[in-house]
C-alpha cells in the first residue's frame, strides 16, 4: 500500500513516528507486516504491557495508559508475557478496533459468534505462535468484506510517477498537461456560462459560490478529460505515422482551416472595435434623436439614449462589413477576370447524343404502388384470414385496416422488382390493379395483406424527363476539361498576388455536391469568387498579427477534428453497410408511436410593433384594436393585413408560407393558433414588444407516418447509429492497443489538493 492510503482515519494520523526497537529480526518483520495489515483494516494495536517495575494496579492506571482508537502501538515480542488485559474486537464502519474490557466474565467476540475466549483462555499466556494464529485468523475472517470494499484501491494501477494521470504506448500524460488542457479548453467556463450574480464575468465569483462548483472536478470528469486528451494525441500520431499530414489535399485543407480561423478572429476584432453600442458617438445619437422627433415626442434625450445606441449599433452591424470590404478593394489594386469562369454550355444535339449513347442508364424497372395492412399482434395468421374475408365480403380496405392494422391505418408503399422482399414480390407481380392479396408472411413474424394500386412496367425514361440531368453532367465535364487547360490563368489579383483559375477550381471541388450544383452557373460562380476575394482581403489586412494561446489552440483543435474525420473515413466509413429493408421495417413497427406527423397550422398574421423597448405601446395597441374591429365589422383579414400590418407579409394579405407546429411557435401564439378553427381570427395577442392578430388559413391534425413516409428517415437514423457504434469501437480498440491507463490515485490526490484551495 502507498503512503497516501495511510492518511485518513477521521482526519487523524494513525501511523506512529517510529516503531519500538526489537532484537528479533523476524519479529520486526512480523510487526511491520502486521502494522500495514492492521492499518489497512482500520485496527489499532494495543500498547506493550509494562515491565515489573512499571506495573501499576488497575485502579491506578491513568486514562493515558488505556487503549485509544487514535493511537497505534506494537505488541511486545515476549512469548511468556500474558496479555495484561483481556482484549476483544468489534466491527466499526471501516473494519475493527480495540475495546477496553474490565469484566473477566465477558464473552469476547472476535468478529464471529463461534469464536469465544473463555476465562481459561484469557488467563493462559499468549505465545508468539498464538499471536500469529490470532492475526491470521482475523485476516481470514475479514478478507471477504474488506476485499470488496478496498479492492478498487488495492488493485488499481500505480502511476509511474506521482504527477502522471494517464499513459499510453509508454508515453505519460502529466498533471500539468491535464491542467493546461482544462484551462485552454475552458472546460469549467463552459460548465456554467452564466453566473446568477456576476453574469459572464466569473473573475468576480467567490470560490464558495454555487456557480464555481464544477462537475469536471470529479473522478469521472477527470477520467473523461484524460481519455479525450489521449485520443487527440493518438490521432495526431496516427496521422503522422501514416503520412496523412504530408498529403497535398490534407495540407490544403488544414491551410483553409487556419485561414477560416484567422478571418473569424479578425472579424470579431473588427466588430468589437467598430460595431458595439459603445462605439456609437454622442453626436450620432443626437442626430438620430433630432431626425426622429415624432417617435420620441415628450421624451428627453437621456431617457432614450440607450435605446438609440442599440438601434444605431444594429444598423451599423448590417452596413459595416460590406462597406469595409469595398474600402479594402479600393486600396488593394484589385483586378478580376470573371470571363475566365465561363464554360461552354452543352448543345441540344450534345444532350441528345449523350442520351442515345447511354440509353441503358435511363432504363427503369417494374414498379408497383400498393396499400398494406400489416398485422403484428396476437394470432396474426388467423386475424389476416378474418380481415381478407371481410374485404372480399365488401368492406373497404381502409375500414378493415382500422380494425386489424397495428396503427389503425393502411400504409401506402412502392416496391421495385428485384428489391429483395421475395414473399411480397411473388404476390404483387401476379396481381392487377385493385386486387387483394392472400396472406403474406413476413420475416419478422408479421402478416401482410396488400391491395395493388398501380403497376408500372419496365421501360426507358424519356429524353425530356432527363434533359436537365444530362445537361448538368455535360456541363461538369466541360468545366473539368476547360478549367484544367486554363488552370494557370489569372482569375484575380490583390497587390500583384495572382490567384489562378486552378486555385478556384480546387476550392470549388471541395464543396459538397449540393453546393457545387448551387454554384454551377456563371453568376453563382462570380458570387463565390467575390467571397474568396473578401476572405483574401481580410487575411491580408489581419497580417501576421500574433495570435494568443487560445486562438492557436482553436486551430489545433480544428486540425485534430479534421484529421479525425480522415481517420473515421478510413477506419469507419468504409465498414458502413446499408440498413436492410427488413431492419428498416422492423424499426418502423417497433417505433410507430414516435413516428408521428404533429398537428400543424398555416397562418395569416397582422403584426404591429411596440418599438424597441415598448415606447410605442399605446399607439400600437390602438392600431391593433382598430384592425381587429375592422375584421369583426366585415373587412376581410387580407385587406386588414394590407392596411394595418407592419410585417413584410402585409403585401400578400398577411399570408405566411409553410406549416407551423405547436412546439415551434412562441407560447402565446401557439396557444391561440391551435384552438382556432379554419378561418377563425384570434384576439389581439401580445409578445415581446409586439401585438399579433392571427387567422388560421388551414390545419392538419396529428397523423401516423406511413412506412413509405418514414423509411428514408429511419434509414438515415440507423446509418448514424451504426456509424456512432463503429466510431466508439474504433476508439476503444485504439485505446486498448495503446495500453491506455488512467491513474486514479493521482486524480484523487489532485482532487484533494483542489478541495484544500477552496
């Protein structure tokens, strides 16, 4: 056992400064071993009996001569000396302790009822051998209970050095490294972003305040951080060992990361220096006040100064950066050749020729659309027979579904011939539109009944239906050819620094397929180049300013994340498999109660502003009441919205596009909207310095998603689950292979030191 484990017993030290001297080396060893054993068990040994010259009558013994739980003594190595007093043991919360006994008739219980010291045994001299037997017996009796309690401490790994909190592959993670990681990651700050007393300024917080207690200050919290730190280091080492960091594409990607961070930091600096409310001058505030006297009638400038400052800061925020970029352009000697972005558009003849040459790519398979009743409870086979009999007796498919299907509805699905569901396909391809199938036994034990809605025979897509698809493909091919040939030509220059078409194309190809499609036109590419120019101007303006440790750490963190993505792609993504149809179906059946389309409303609104801080509340309420009275008097909601609403939707009669769900609407509006019928109008509602009047244009009630509606979402969910599990398995394997170890002893000492600072 380490010395650290000897430091706790009700806050008192129980190890003596020195052991009594003995001339018997064996006894010395025995005493040492037993001292350690007794200390671990929480037992205090009795003082040696006094010599003949020192012996006092029992009545003359002072309290200091008795046995105390806070003292530890050695047994004398004298085989002929009797125990001066009878001794017994009793259990306590940690183990055992000595207890004084004065009644020789007492039965001395030594931890178990079967072991009792008789009067004869008490008067019998205790030899060295007897002592050993007692202690051996005691150790055996206690071994089971003590092991359960102390095993995690006894068998946990010893750190190679006192300041090591973790290790892997023979490398150590020290306390200093862990503390630096906690500080640079701002772990504790993230745990409590807002102090109830001091807001975001935690420098004013006292260590005793509730907000200064950190969940990270725990064994589990430190273990998690040490693991994270080790994983990050292992990812970096993996990338170096595999040569990943030397690859051109990776170096380019990391350069982009650094540029993004630099620009982000510079924009934040510009914002703090130029756009915060504190940067608005008194002259600007006075000018705005004078120009808006109608708004501030009867209110002195000091009363509205803060409000005007916020308004001007918001307006400046919108205008500052476009103006700033234009100013940079004027002094950058900017030259741009947008024409180089133009690519020859594919002609109709080229599109037709491609269609004919690749006609096999546009073939379609036999497809069937059908309704399905899926029976998954009780005696499914007999229930299916009853359901089929009812349908063939004249009951509607939907009505039978409400009685027999698990969710009370028939789902509408589509199947492509050869998709793999053999039993279903064997039935469907023999049916005609409107036919009802016999029972179909599914792999998951459920039984299906299907009604064929329509079947589409295999064929070839028409040229018109695929013309846009072919055009995009040919345009991408033309761009690849032309941009590669002209890759060295200048696209734009800043202070004589040339940026080529090839550099632009490299950036373009790194965009996702969706963004490449969005920026495929000439005008969209011009916008992309403008963004590149703005970034280069900001990078140049920021110069080589030294960044702080935190900014450098941000780059390192993003670099690790970037390398982790490559690791996941190489070690995880390649092992991903597509969820099987039956797996998707099973998930649907097991989770139907959660696959619900929530109730939704479509709204028309009238919105009237009370001002930045409610300074126009009275006028706004009057206007809102006028609008509601007009509607109640027969004016259409559309006309009232055009006349009274201050929202941009006023031009369309207050019509807001899209569905609104209960949980996504602010509470006062949600409560009103979902109690109104179609066409009904709400009363005047107030929320956040605004008045609202709502009309429900349309509404849909909560509905169970069909399998067809839910399948794509389920497929994505199952793929994400599989990816997450593979990622966890990969990290566990990586840690296991590196013999990763966390040293809890060091963490406990660190936690104890932290506690003592409070």
